């Protein structure tokens, strides 16, 4: 690595394949355009497999360990990486592994940044959490909601700075109409891993009211199906009758953009999000977005986006709003056109890069 450039370790040791993991990879790609970047991840996890056989501008370093809360193998492996690459900065995605990383970083002159992307509910006020957060230099949140959540939950060491850095999206300035999907029915889409709190069951229940009103539609649910109790409950809610033929469980797909370009309504009754990537992409593709009144969604309204927000977890109100939008979809899509330019303004690559430059040494 060249010491004429900033050196950054992006660390994410999660085993999952959701938004946090994708965001870690995306940040590594972004920073590597002008910095020396190492992406440290769990060996044989999603992030590691994602890059097997691919060429990237950053280096990937897998770390083998068994415990997320306290792991000697992680501790010593990360210390070796620090010695090997002499990182100036570490951007950490996660929470549990910080207990180990605190000891990995002892004695090292590192600018430590914690990237917060999910809402936390339990305050971390005990002495051990005060210790492991004592050397944090920056708390980086994806939204105003998350920043306020961090200030309430995470102990303040008296020196850390708090910043909002909106994620960026390399999306074109023009939206191309999809030519592959010829279905003329009202197209409704939900994107997110199939899990409690993500709202797929509420979306299906709202669509049943469309069906009862005689409104023809198709609902595509995009997201990994893991076969747990929630997935089973979702399949049961969809059923096997005439209604079920209007609902498609697509599982994990790689062509989300293709679906969004053909979507009329993005129905996203999640019970809480930090900064939902799919929601932002849906707004860019001029879909009419409907969400619950919680976490980050009111913030989109404050930013000037045209979206519909209904009472949190109120399926009846969600259903009525969906019917209203469906019956006036042409006018609704005209009103939503403002979102395309706003996404390009708030979530520009250069804007995100400029904020990271200020925080990294």
C-alpha cells in the first residue's frame, strides 16, 4: 500500500447477506477509487463468497472465527492485518464484534469509525460497553433517525463526533422503461428479506382488499426465503386460491432494478428501517411509495419526497391508502416524478465521498 494515499480497513464480520453486508462492499468500492482499502470479512460468509474469482480495486482479507462476541482467533488475525497494512482508519459495520476488536486495536494509532445502519433498542450503558466504545472517533449514521438513536443507545466517550452520511447510488439520470415485462395489470412490488418486521404479510393483507374491490394487480415479493416460521406464515397468508395467483414469491433476485422499472406501487410496510436501499431506488424509478409512519420514513417527507405514510402497523389504513392510490395511479405517478431528481441530489456519489474524506485521516 502507498502511504501517499489514505489507508482504510472496512470491517464487517456478519454472516448475513442483507443491507449491511452490501453496504460494506459498496463502501469499500467507493473509497478504493482514491484510497488504499482492505475489506475484512468473515471467512466463507456472503461477503467472502461474493468476491471469489472477481477483480476489485481493494484487497479482501477473510477472518476465521467462531464467536462474534469474544474471539481470540479474530483478535490475533486483526492485529496481524493492522501490522501488515498499517491502517490509518477502520470503518466498522456491526456491533457484537467490537468487544473483540477493542483488544485488537490496543496500542494502534487508528481513526475508528463505527457505521450505524440499524435501529438499536437496548441501551449499552454498562462498564464494558463504555470501555469498548471509549476509543471511537466517529459515529457515522445513515439518517437523522439513526443518529438520534445512536446518541440514546451508545455511550458517549466525550470525544467522538457524530455525523450523518447518506449513502450514494450510481444510478442513471434517466429512467428506461422496461421492455421485457408486458403485464398490463397494476404492478406492486415489495423488496426485502422475508423476515418478521419487514412487512410482507401486511402487504399481502392490504392487497387482499384490492382483490376484494375488483382491482386487478400483480404483487412481486423480492427477497430471500429462509424457510422459517415467518416465511411459512407468509405462504399461508397467500394461500392457494384465486388470490394467490396474483402474488409471486420471487426469492432472492439480482435484477431488482428490472422489477422496479416496471412497478407502479412500491408497497413497503416495514416496522423499521435505517436507510432502506430498495425504497430509495424505488423512488428514483418513479414508483408510488407507501410505508408506515416509523423510523426513517417521516424523514423522507421532510426532505421533500412525495410518499404516502400511514399509521404504524395499521393494516386497515394501509389497505385504504393502497386502494386510493390504485384508483388514481396515473395522477399519483405524476406527483411522484419529483422524487427522481431528489434521489439524484441527496444520494450523489460525490456528496458521499466528500463526507468520508472529511472523516478519514
